[in-house]
């Protein structure tokens, strides 16, 4: 789904209804910036197919993509929230205790490697240090 927002002057949220067959999937919201898609937010669709997406603050072109996985950077637990569970899941994955649910989002710091630095960066983000 692609759409355009004109500057509202106030933070805006979207409520979108998809077919109920998509219940439980993630709606990943992206904004088109200089020809590239930039992740804004995500939320899981309810049983009725409805989703509430906050974070539409600027005018521009937006795209919503439905997927089984959250595109939230660092969301290794795939629950749509960045929290200590993600840092723990990354550490468990790298030492071989347990495979992460959403490994494509594990490289939180974007250095091309999944390691303890990603878990550390997640914890720093949670407490507001970065």
C-alpha cells in the first residue's frame, strides 16, 4: 500500500484495515526519502485486520508492507518492540544457545556483523544513551 501525506502540522497516526486473513502479520511503515525507503515504525495486525501506526509526522510518500516479520531494527524476538528480550535473543543466538526468531534485524548497529555490540547498542537505546 502506497500513499502520500500532506504536512498536517501535528503528529499523525494511521488506522488501516486489511483483510482479516492477514491478522497477526506486521504492517511495516516506510517513508520514501531521496528514492530510498526509510523505516518509520511497525505494528501487528489485530484479529480483525486493523492496525494503528503512529509516527507519520512529515509530508511525503509512505509505503506499508505486510510481512510475517517486524522490520524494526534490533527486533530479534519479532514482537514489534525493541526491548531487553532482543538483546538477550542476540546474545543467545551468537553463543549458540537459541536461534533468534528474526535474525535479519539483529545487526542493530549496522556494521555488517551480529555480535555483542548489537546487544549493547540495543540496551543503550532503551535507556536513552543513543
